[in-house]
C-alpha cells in the first residue's frame, strides 16, 4: 500500500493542506490533468486555491480540469449540471485554462487517453463508498459509463439542490480511469464519514465499497479529526 495519511484539526486545515498538494502538483507540472470532484467536501480547498491563484502564487492557465461525473438528461444550462458546478467552483475562480467535459463516455475516454491520463485525481468519499458515481457494486475495471444512482446517493445529493429533484441517472469516469491516475487525493471531513473511511482503508477490498480499491493507487488521504477518531 502506498498511502500517505494526514489527519488535521478541522475542515479548514484540510483545505489548506489539500491546496498545498494541488498547487505543488501544478507548479511541478503546469499542464497537469486534474480529475475534479464536486460535492461539498472539496469546496473549501477550491476556495483556498482560488485565493492563491488570484494572488499569483500558482498559475492554473495550462492545467486541465477533467470532469469526474455528470447527471444524465439535463437540458443545456440546467443549474444542477455538475459541469456548471465544476466551472463555478474550480475552473473560473482558479483560471484553469482547459476543460475536458464528460458527456459521452467513449469520446471522453478517447480524449483523456490522448492527453495521457490523469495526473492527480481530487476526490470526495461518498457516504456509501462511491467514487464519482461509481456506485456499489463497482469492480476496479468498471469503465466510464452511464449509471443509475443508488438511494443513498440520491439522498445525499438532495442537499445540493434544495427543493429540486435529483436526477436519477448519471455518467461517471470509470473506476479504471480513477485507479489509473498517477496520484489520488481523497478528502474526507465530518463525523458522518468516519465509518466509511475506516472501511475503505482497513476493510476488505470489495466492489461493494468502491473506495476500498484506492489502496491500489498512490493515495493521499487528508481528513479532519471528526472523520477519523
Ligand atoms: P460530499 O460528497 O463531498 O458532498 O460529502 C461526496 C460524494 O458523494 O462523493
């Protein structure tokens, strides 16, 4: 196992530490391909990176934001689009120069392969152990594909869109794409993630908990105390 674990006091400290790691990646390789999660967990990290980009401390203009997942069946411009969320929270505020959207799985995989794959995957941990929308069960070779969301994911995604329906279908970067990343950064905050994080790191590797396969990667987990002890 190639695991680096950082347990920090709170979500703000997690954001600072994660921003250090992402900024270092882009300073070392300005045209890095970054797989970019949405969800609540990485938002503080992206805000910290935006501050650093604005101050000139790091330059994302040659980097790639590669979309991790998207709901199916949304009309152009639907406010629930995860691409829209990625653009608002990451691409625009950081000044990221290039975007690889996820709409059609085969085209996405082809374009990503032509770019050379993912340098750094920035991921949150689903309450059911999903990564992107690789819902349980997802084997490690699951390709980029269309999926149906589980009841757990529908419930957790409801918090993102108060008063609106959560789409029931999605497309997701495959487990195979995520596990082929040069490095993976998993961000975990909050007591409600404690049990799933322990199982992901110390339980059996199983398609029933897709995040358990991250132990096969060069993995950095940055978590707050609430998610750890
Ligand atoms: P969260 O979502 O960051 O909003 O907790 C993580 C996920 O569902 O992948």
